C-alpha cells in the first residue's frame, strides 16, 4: 500500500478536486439524460454502464469473494447504487440539479446517525452539534424559497431517501465487505446489480428508443454518468484513501455541492441565497462531525 510520502500533496489534492468535479457534475448529467429518457431508464443506464466497465476487474478478482458475501454485495449494490440512482433521477424531474447536489451532502450525517442508532457507534458532543447543524441545513434546503420564504418541494425527499440509503450502504460495506480489496468489492457489487439494471432497461422500453439526433446527447450523458460518476469516480476515491486516509478523502464532501451549484448556475437554474445559506450550515455540520474524529 502506498503512503502519503509516495505522492506529493499537489497530486493528492488534484485528485480530490478531480473527484469533486466528477461527482459534482453527476447531477447536471442526470438532468441532461432526463431530456430524452425516463427516471427508471436514467438510473438503470447509469448502473449498467458502470457494470460493463467493471467486467474485466470482476473476472480477475471474483475468486476472492466468499459465498456468504454475495448477498451482502447485492444489498450494498441496491442501497449504495441501484436505488439511489433511480431516486436521484426521479428527483431530477422536479428539482434543480444544484439543489440535488446540495442535499446530497447530508450523506455523512445519515451514516453517523445510523451508526449511533443501530451499530453502537460512540459519539460526543461535537458530533451531536454537527448532526443538529446538519439537520437545520437539510430542513432549510427542503423549505427554502426566494428571500427566505417557505417553498417546500416534496420531491426533495427523494434525495433525502437516497442519502439515507447511502448511509446504510456505508455500514453494510464496513461490516460485511471490509476484508475485500475495494476493487474486488466494487466490481462484485456491480456484477450483482448489473443484471437488475439490464432487466429494468428492457422492461422500460429503453432498447426501443431510437438513437437519433434528439437522443444521442442524452444517451451519451447517461453513459458518461455511469462511467464517470459510478465507475471511475469510485476508483479515484479508493485510490485517494490508499494515498492518504478516509478522513482526507472525505474532504470531497465539501466540494461536491459547490460544483453542483456552479453547474446549475451555468445552466440557468433558479438558485436562491437562502439555499446557499442553508447549504453552508449543512456543510458546517459535516465539518463538526469530521473534526471530532
């Protein structure tokens, strides 16, 4: 395993910025793919594209997976990839990509809450403060309108549900799959949910949609969403952890909403000062949680 001395801080932070750009751009790619495809098709296309990418890795590493771990790979794939991909696509039909990106930052707080409630994870007052700030920021994002007026969008709850699933997924991976090399577990996860994604594509009529001028760019956006956001992004994240630590790699959490916000601004989305304010309150909560570790 490589140490931080083998890579300069510049290389490490360039990798973190690159990962933030990849994952922060996924929300605008969802929006562009939805121009021609349904939410189910967008989610399934994202997962299946990533599955194809991981096939060579799985062929080489499948022998390292124990029989008892296959069910955990499936569960991790559903909670960490398949279901969130569909939920973010459903939300993308009704929310700006910028707001989806902001709400996505709630993931590490859900991971902590689930750890405290169900995995006997120890906590302290700083983490409790972080959770409270994060909840204020999340609720604020759910109801923030122009000039701090209340403007609740119920479809934002799809994103909240997705981040809850992300939090559950983290504990599944940590508890049942931590003995596997990250590339082994990740490729195994996608091999388990890839057939589900392919079935959803067939069931939804994806293969009968013509690849014409109106569909080619949304199709490429969906494939790019899978290859970049779900495949290459995961590999880069794992590599950053190898170079440094999980805490350092988690720095990307602060940058993803900012990248999503930038893309939303460039795309002409309506973004309110109140949303930016509550986003920073949410990020402050995450900072307090990480600071206590």
